[in-house]
């Protein structure tokens, strides 16, 4: 009987607040053990100010804003407790690692198109987004970001930025076209872009064919002759 009562007292022993994890509520026998304790909730709290985690929280809030209009503001605590926390962090890292073109639009793209969260980091999803972006992007926006790329390339290589299409290696061009860095708006209107295509092999041209989509852009350019004329004049005056 005495043994049963002792066991009961042991079970009902109160937790020591000073030896309890404030994140998961688990109690420990000593301060040293508590300090070494590293539960999931604690790890998430400690990494809360890391760049990719802050970005993941922004994506989390954007998800709720677009998916549940009018819902109350989402808190950091709700984010850290979410069962999809790791997926949002993974997606944030992915966007930063690939230096996604117009990341805000990419985030909205996967959310509004109801793409499953476990597919957000698939390269095929990003490639579909780039094709969609290039077709919806305004000529001004395309020119602006392509000029930024050309200037960066010039600074890194010491070349004149106006020789961009004349000097970039075809392999680099294939990568930049497929990754959405070079817009079809510029590829189809810059006179010197013809020189780039002339330097590319049949295999390289085949690799960018789905991105530059000649049939679509033939119609697109024909329907926007005024914009095309303006872009062509700008590029010609720049020496491109």
C-alpha cells in the first residue's frame, strides 16, 4: 500500500518552472539537461530571424492572404506551429538559391494555381511559371530587368554591355534563357540577338525552343506592333 502511495505521489509531482522548456513544456531533472534540450519548437524559435525563415514567414502570410481573404493576421507563433512549416522554409530556400525571377509573382503563381505545396520546389513548376511570366510580362518590365542583367554581365566580364548578345557564350545564353533571365521580348527585337542564335548549335536551340515558343511570339509581336517598334528603336539606339 505504501509503495502504491509513493508511486502516486511521484506521478503527481509538480513541474519545476525553472527546469521546464518554455517551447514544448517538457520538464527536466537539471538545468544542464534543459540547456542541451533541443526540441523542434525550440529550434524553430532560435532560427526565427534567419533570412530564409523570415522569407518563409512572408510566404506563409501571403498564402493565407490569398487563400483565405479576410482572415485575421497570421502570427509568427502560428507559423512556427504549422505542420507545413518545413515546406514553407524549404520553398523560401529554393527561391533564394535559384535567384528566382520576380519571386513575388512566383509565390503568387504556385498559390493561385493551387499547386500542391510538396510540388512548389519542382523545377518543372518553375519552368512553367517562367513560360507564363514571359508571356504576361510587359515590354517595359522585360527591358528593365534585361538591361540590369546586361550591365551586371558587363561589370563581371569587362565587356561593353551593348555586346551582350555578340559575346556571351551560347551555353550561358541557354541557361539564362531557360531560367527566364533573358526575355523573348528582347530576343525577338534586339538586332544583335540574331548573332547569338547564329552561334548556337542545333542542340542548344532545341533546348530553348519551348521557352522562346516561336509560334506564340510571332502572334504576340504582331498584336503589339507599336510596343515592338518602340523596343526595337530603343535597342537599336543602344547599339544592341
